[in-house]
C-alpha cells in the first residue's frame, strides 16, 4: 500500500526530481494551499501548478473570474486556442498544430481539462478535499490520497497488454482515473461526477494525400523541439524512423549549429547494416551533423539490474533495457551536454496497418485488394491464406462490442490461440504460471469493458484498433520519459504528436498502405531527405540475440523475482514461472511477451515499494497587509 497523504503542516524532504509534471485542483487555490514539494503555481492565484521547467502559457480571456492555461510544448497560437473556451463542439486544433499539450480552464465552480488526443501527455484525476485533484502524474495523486496499487490494472498489463481497452480509464493506483484522451472534461468544484465530451475523431478525409501531410506534420513537430532547444540530440539507429527525425532536425537547426546524432552498436561490431545506414545518413550533412558511435558491452545486456529502475507512474517499456538506456543518457549528458533528445519511437505504431485492415477491405468491398494483401501477408508470415481470409470475413461482420462480449467469455483460456487470425482482440494461450485470481480479474475487466459505451463509434475497424494501440504506446512512453528525466534529459517522440498521428489515421482506405508493406508512406514522404538506400529498406536490425543472452546472464537474479510482489498479490504461480523463465533462457522457442511484461511489472513494483513517495506540502497562509 502507498503511504498516507500529507498531514497539515507536515514537510517532506525535497527529492531530486527532473520530470516535468503539471496538476491542479477543481476547488479554488485559497481553500487548500497544497502543492507537491518543489512545485509552484503557474501564475499567482491559480489552482494549477507546475513541477519542472516545461512551458506553461496563461491566456487572457477578458474575464477576471476565468483563466486558461496551456501546459506543455504547444505550437498553436493564442488565436487558435481561445475559440476552444466554452466551446463544447468537437475541434481539431490539437491536430492542426505541432506539439503535445493540455489546456485547462479555471472557473469559479469548475475546472475544464482538454486532454490531448493521443495520451502522449496523460492526465489523471482523483477525488480529494470534497472536489477533484488532477495531474499528469498518477503517482503524485496516489501519494496525496494514500492509494494502493490497482491489482486488476496490473493483471491487465501483465497478461493482456495487447488489449488496452480492458484498462481504459484506469491507472496503476486504485481510485486514480486516467482521463479520456481527446476530450473536454469538466471537474466540478463540488466533487460531482466529471462531464466528458469527446473532441477528436479521426474520420477519413477524402482529399487526404498521406505522404504530403506526413512530411509537413513531422517537420513541424521536430521544428518545434529544435526551436525550444537548438542544442538537442537525436537517435540515429539507421532505420527509417529515427533517420527521418534526425534529417528533419538537421534541416531545422539555426545556421552555425550542429546536431549530435547517436548510434548505439555492439562493441567490436562496426559492420552491421543499421550502422552502415546511419553512416549514410550522417554523410549527407557532414557540416551540420556530428555522428557519435556508442558501443555496448556485456554490462549493458537486457535484463541487467532491472530492479534498480527509477520509480515511474507505471511500468516503463524500457525497464528490461534500462541499463543500456541509462548508459546512453548519462553519456549524452556528460559528453554532449544533452538536455533534450529526440527519438523515432512510435513510428512502428502509426506506420504499419494492423491485420484487421483486411476486414475493412471486405467491408468496403475492395475484393481485389483483399486477395492481393491477404496473399502478401500470408507469404510474409509463412501462413495459409485460406484461414486468414475466413477470419477476416467473420471479423468484418463483428462489431467491437460483440468482440468484447466474446473476449469476456474466452479470456484466460489456455487453448485459445489467435496466431495468424484476424480478430478485434487477438489472444494467445494463457500461460501456465497465471494464477486463478489473475484470470478472474481479467474476466471482470473484459465484462466491464463490454459494458462501456465506445467513445469513438463508427470508425473503420483498423482505425479504431490503431487508436487504442497508439494511445497505449504514447501513454507508456510517458513512463519512459520519466525514466529519462531521472538522468536529466527530456525525451520527445515526434511520431506520437497528435498532429502526426491524426495525419496517418485520417487517411481514406483507398490510400492506406498494403498490410505487408514496410512503411511506404514514410519512405515517400521523406523522398530526397533519406538516403535512397535507407528509404528502400524493408527490414530493421534486431536485438533478439541480446535478449536471450541477457536472460541467460541474469537468470539467477530473475528467478528470485518469482517470489516477489506479483506472487504476493496472487497473480502468478512462482514454480511454473521459474520453469518458464529457465526454458526461455535455454532458447526454447516460445513467445516472450507475457514473460517480459511480468518481469517489467515486478521491477516496477520493487521500485514503487522501495522508494520514498512524492512529497506534498502546505503553503503558509497569506498574511493580511499591515494598516
């Protein structure tokens, strides 16, 4: 259980905290005068506070009783944002300007939070003090109320991370809600139930030319970060995503500045394809880009020292490779002076079509494309085209609601295996080490999800699936950003900007890329920017061998985690878990996804329970002026 909330007058020692966090209350600031340690109001008299140095802008509204605050990196002008005030109809302003931000309206009887459509800057809320407290950090809110870990949310993260809808609206702290992305949410001062209105829908745009819009959106998103910090650095892995970001950042730099681009590689191996492509890209700008090679040794293998991870709002995707990531971040901070770092993360999520795209082609009666793309996908995956087409036809006739009802009846089935099928929510066999209470929690979560109304009805199946997947990737990337912030570096993922995501998702079905193609839209969008050889790539280097080596090297330490927090919560069976871990380390062919999710969650729980919670403090009462 998390420690209790702050007591009046109690002071917590300050912690070294570099993550940028925003928050506030739905009740007037003078009634509570409470702030996280190290935070300050964004402007005098505001109930909104900021921890860290990320941009915050206060907009004039012409009314002394109303205040509007824009929190985060925002490429929109005030004239773009002011029409949002008191305007409940849907608006796409967050998708027409670069950046990731949250807008907050402070009134006398309510606070209105406008969340970003992608959840790249997730916002959470909890009841407190007769009203609502909200923040971009669920962990901060949990420390305010003394909330324990949400065990059902944890079970969904371990056993069904591929079905993010099961955890919609939940955080990893019990009672702390994740506010709907892309919504206008009123938090009443009297603690009444929040009023939520969806403000973003990725409906197809008939005249949309995806490669043109993608080039413009990516360039604007990268340029916004360069303008904020011209001395930023970039990943340059040699793949299409990070190379595109690096090339656009180089083009955006002011005259006389150079970009520091970093390529990590196995120590002693300078002949890999990824490194060759990274060098080709760097050679295009010899006077404006400095290419740095960072070798990785056996000390940086995956699974090394995973329980030393920094405390974050939720299990961070980079937990299993944290030693390598921290090594890179520390080196960039010391050797390059990096404060801001751009990555290509998120590109895979938005640039590939999900298999359910075949069901959409059937629904739109594009039968020639169905046959061609099904055949290409079957060849790529070494599977039969007949069952693929059959499952596509069944899914084309099934609604998301119907699929959730089926899921509620079949989740936890050890014989269910959707590999090679087209479904709304593909399931793999439930692992033998899943404890019965975990399965019951998953069934309950599936029934709850089936009972909720879909906030985005009527979208194509593939678009609806991508919305959930992209939001899951963007929200968990925020946990990775918290990990990076502990090293003193702010990371940004331009591919996950709402403007970029909206550009991809609003592509009409006739212009969406084939299911089996390797990022053709990005390759066309970056024509003349990427080296031709890189634009023609159809694969990317893999670190799978490193993962198996890391498993073998760290097996004794990992085995001890079988009797850790997950076992104490009744979610896993320690004996079968250790057996499965030993088989994976021996290299036996098996899916590693669920096993890795469990190890990531165990490492997060270890850090969560082992470190001090964030502190809160009461501000001194304002003194009356002397007469």
